[in-house]
């Protein structure tokens, strides 16, 4: 619990850095819209998946909700597979590389030992060739 607030650390509102509230709200709005449209999702689909109201997701996407809860940011981040930093415009990477790494890790862990050995041999070969 956050002392004196009656709410947990996870549910308290996320505060933007002083002086950058509008810029951060706009970055969040732009990123949510871009991610939603790129995935072909409706506001209702996202709201249903995250347990939020459609109007709240709409407010976040329009930048009219200037103080989202940390739990909302965390849920959006997990849903889209990006960092909170990306959502609020602090970093430019959209997590594509991280998604590739996650997929490769999953595929590698599910592969039979023989295939994992072949992949490791290929990676060693490529690494050695790049160092020469």
C-alpha cells in the first residue's frame, strides 16, 4: 500500500514528469493508436482483453486521460508486447527486436536437442565469420 493513499503501488496513478504531461499524453495516445491499428484491433477488442471500458481506452488513445493508472499502462504494455517506456515516448524502440528474441527463445526451447545443436553450430559459425 502507498502510505496515506489507500491504494497499492500497482494501482496508484502514474505521474508524468513535470512539464511534459501533454507531450507524454500525446506520445501515449499516438503509440496506442499506432499499435491498435497495426494489429487491426478495435477499441472494444482492446477494452475487452484488458478489462477496461471502451471509453477509457478511447480517452487514452485521444490523449484526454492525462493520468493513467500504472496497472493500465502495464496492461497495455503486456497486451502490445512493448515497454511502458515505449508507450509513453521515453524510448523509440517498439519492441520488435524483443519480440523476435522472445519468439526465437520459445522456438529454440521447444525444438528437439538435435535441432538446438544445429542452430548453435550455425550461430557459432556466423559469429566467427563476422569476427574475421
